[in-house]
C-alpha cells in the first residue's frame, strides 16, 4: 500500500496508508513483546534448580 501511495495510485489514500502502517507497527510490537516474555520464561525455567 505504501508503494502504491508513492506511485500516486488514485485508489490509495494517505489516510488508508497511514492506518495500515500503524496496524503493522502495533502487530510487530505485540509479537516482539510476546517473544521477549517467552524468552524470559524459558530463561527462568532453565535457571531453576531441580
């Protein structure tokens, strides 16, 4: 969508492009937080004494 906006496609608006970019950023950040929590949980489990 961003590429279409740069190519001045009349069917793609700036607002649509900005919303799509924000959604992608939020999704990426959420995935990153989940990954970090899983790595932390794995590290905690591996450091436990049995």
